[in-house]
């Protein structure tokens, strides 16, 4: 399947299931299969607590016809029988159930495995067992960590991160207490309404009065032993993490160290709650389809470099030089894969080649940000060839100086089309992609310290950059409901190629060149570099900063604007360096 096909809408009609029962030790499991066996490896979906296999139906309806699909009610849930003792819910017994289903339905065949919540927890137990490696081609984990990995997390992470997880897991302690099964007598018949209120989606499993108390056995049989004495559980099975960022029960930080235990790991954060396969079945189905298809085609998952941005895809415009090139390198050093775009493809290619020499993955692309149609084609190409970006940096821009009356209408149009229009178009196109995929992405728009202070010689440039700053503030408010964070960078006097290409309206060629040299010399003496801006951009991404100022002059101009606007207006009358 092509990347484009993987993102196409799936049919939502649920095919007819074939039901059977499989014996596993003391219990009998209710199993359903969907579709007919074909040349593609089967897909096994394991549900969580307090669900049944019916919870997967929204996803199954969207994968109908793609693969032979297997689901089953885990022991103690739905139409499956329950063990007599709590020890019957221990992780080895749950793995035995999975193997019994595989042996009965697809004997000796390797499968793609997907698990949610407790379905993911028990699937981790299976894929980290060396003797079972041959049975699994891949594993997609949704909102359910390996308990051993969680045990190491509690010992090694910060008190803040551990505290967040402990607060989310309050019910785990509650379930260790005798008599808590009776809670389900109250909430069981109301489970649909409760899940609707908590997650905004209806439960697919109905009344949980009987299964809820049974499933508590999984908590009692496994949590204390595994968290108290975590094992070293590793695997070379390719792993896909779908991490809901609005999960009420599991912190996204639980997934931070997964590549330590599973080197072939890709992570995708989803702006959704715990039951994202119910609330966002299209997103989950597309992710499963793309990941499993890549594995079948012997395309290994994008193995993340180490770093806080490992596995993230970033798009940068104006990446052929200056801040764009430096930011490409900084993102690579932090683990990201980068699409470096520029109107000068040769320059973007050099950036990509240098990024590769640093050990990163960088792709060069051509785009003219002033051309909305070209930008639309570029955004579609990025989604098709590389995926929806996690990070977008709208950096492309040009310099323009000169008095207002000397600046032609054509020059105004050019400055606004590139400096403002390119940012508007980039934000719109890529934000739409992020929203469609429930991706909690990050957009950084490069403005300027000139946005804070008027200048008689920078009317076009300062206006465009002030508009970028205000646009960023507006988008931060607007896109927050989709989990998309937006920030602006306002650098001061940074020595980049923009100083040698700035147009000085009203000057002849000789005078324009002289002024460019003067400005460039002064900027270089200042000592502020593109690397400083690049570090500020990555810092803004990592810490979600709404505004990043680079250089003392940027701070001073902002203070001047806020604290003494009258003085700012007087200073605006001064001529730029190298003036008449």
C-alpha cells in the first residue's frame, strides 16, 4: 500500500464475523475472525479493561478487506470464561491465551499484533519473550506500557513525572483493596454514560457489572510483582507507539524510554483520550495500515536517533542558508528527521547533505512560499512522501529597507507575499494536516525584533514581521483546542545572508551595495549567529514557549515598546546604518 493509500478514507462498514471458541488451560475464549485469510499476514487486535473485543469494531470497519483480522475476549471478559483464582490472571496466563488463539486460527504463522490498555500490557509480555519472537512481525501499542518498563520509569524519572503518573493511576491502588469489586455493581450498568462523560466517546462494551469485577484480577496478579521487581524486558520486534496525550490514566512520559528496550520503535502522539481507537478510528486504522505495510515491504521503521525529538518529522522553509540551515542541524542533533525546503533547491540540497554528514535524515525540497499553489503541492508532497510533520518552522523571509514613499507597490507585495503570506499559507496547510491526524504538533514562525519597534526605514519589513508575531499569537489561541502549539521567534541583529540581499528602496545599485556591506559588517561585529537562533527555536519546541527573543537588542526593543512607546517613536526617525 502506498503512503497516499494509507491516508485515504477507509470503509467504515463492519464485515460479518465468524465466531469460534478456543480452549486455553482452564478457560474458554470467544474468538471472532473478520475477512478471509489472504497473502498478507494476519492482524490480531487485543482489547483492554474493562472492554470486550467489540471495542475494536470502529477500527475493524476501516480495515475491512485489508487483512484477515482476529479478535477475542480476554479471559474474564465478554463471552470468554473466567479463571477460578486471581493467579489465573497473571501475565504468563494471558500470553498463553494469545498463543492458544494463534495456534488455533493461524498455526505457525507470524502476525501483526495490536493492543490497547491491558491488551497492550499483555502483548508487551509476549513480544519481549525471546522464544516467541518468530510469532510477531510488529506490535502497535496503544495506551498500555510494559509493566516492567513502567517499574523502571518509576525508579529513574523525575519526581514530577512520577507524581503525574501516580496521580493518574490512583485506581490501581484502589483495586488492590478487598471488596472494591462491589464498585462495579454501581458503575457497571452506567459504564456507557460514564465513558461518554469522561472521554467524550460511548463505550462499545455495554454493561460491565460482571466483567468489571473479574478484570480487577489482572491488577492484583501483576502490578505489585512487576513494579516492585521490574525485569529487563527487551525486544527487536518493530514497535509502533500510539500515545494519547489526553489520557486520564497513563502519562505520555511512560513511553519516553521505549527505544531503550525496543530499538526499532516509532512513536506517534495523538491528541486524544485513552480510548483513541474509538474516538479516532480513522487515525488509528491509518497508522496500523501504514506501519504494517511498511514492515511487510521490508521497510524498517524509522529508527530514532537519541534525543528529545527522536522520531519527530520537522519541515523548515528557507532552509538553504542562515537560520533555516542552522535549525536543520540543531533539530538533527536532537533526533528529528527534517524536510529542508528552499526556493533555491541547490542550497537546500547542500543543507540536506550536511545534515546527513551529522548522522541525521534530511530531505531537500523546492518550494516558493510566495506561491500558494506551490505551497499546497509541497504540503501534499510532504504528507505523501514523509508523513504529516510534527514540527513546522516557517522561516523563509527577505529583507527590505527604505522609506515608505520610495518603496513601490510591487516591492510591498513581494515582501508581504514572502514574509507574511508564506507563513499564513504554511500554517494553514500543515495545521490542517495535523488536525486531520489528531497530531499535537508544533509550529514556529520566525518574526523579528523589528516587530517591536517602528522604523522609518523598515516600513514594509517591520510591518510584515509584526503581522507574523500577531498571527502567531492568534493561532496559539485558536489551535490550542487541537493540541497544536504555536510560537514566534524574534531574533535581533543576526548575521545571515539576508543582510547581503536586502533591497534598499530608492537607492541606486552602487549605494545599495554600500549599505548592504555596512549593515553586514555591523551585524557580524554584533556576534549573534544563526546558531543562536536555532538553539532558541529548539528550546521553544521543547518547552512550548510562545515567544522567544534572541539577543539583548530584541529584549530592549520589546521593553521599549511596552515601557516607553513615545521614546520608541522618536527613535523610529533615525536612519539605518550606512544611510545618506
